[in-house]
């Protein structure tokens, strides 16, 4: 390739590779996470859990702003309706909640110390949690260029 063409080809290859295989990301328990998460999650009345659905697509979250009430249990379903993998990245938010479980199509992780939730194309996962710390938190997709193209939002715990 002549000139800067090889740079563009390398960037395109890196972009495709980076979007190919996302994984959920977990932190270390005790690293700023709610210390009594199991007690809070187990004490919640899950029959009262409010269901909230977020659609991830190219290149957006819908809705862009999520609102949760402190102490109310939630079932947050993340659905990737797009053709590309996406990630729901909100480490400060995940440290402000008591996460009971992250449910996949064929598995479940209990009390996950989350940093990010990854979704392949057409995949859905549900996070069961109780908001603990009120605040205003950012959510983004950290796949290359996704946030730049508009894939970011806010999460409010009131």
C-alpha cells in the first residue's frame, strides 16, 4: 500500500479484532464494592423487583438515562440488538449496588463484583441488584469508537 494506506488497513484490522470477542469484566471483592452485598441482596423482596430493559445497538443505549431508587430490587435486562459485540461499562455504578446475580442464557454468577457486562450480537443478560449509594454514574461502551459515535449514557440512583 502506498502512503498512509497501510495505517488505515492496520486500524481497520485492529477495530475488527477488538470487536470480535468481548468478555464480562470483574473486579476484586472488597475493592470499593459494597461490603455487605450478600446480606443486602438476600434480604431483598425479589418478588417486587422492577424490570428494566436496556437495548444496546450500533451505537446507542436505549434508554440513554436509567433511574433507580435506593433500596428497590431490580432486574436489569441488557439486550444487544446490534450486529456487533457491545459492553455495558459502568464501574462506579457497579460499586454503588448490591449485585445478587448476573444471569446468562445458560449460567449464572452470584454476587459478581462487576466492572463491565459484555454482550455478543443478539445476546441478553439480566443483572439482579439493589441500589445502595445514591449518585450520578456514567455508562459507556468501550469497544473502539463506540462511545465516540454516541454509545454512552447516565445512571441515576435516587
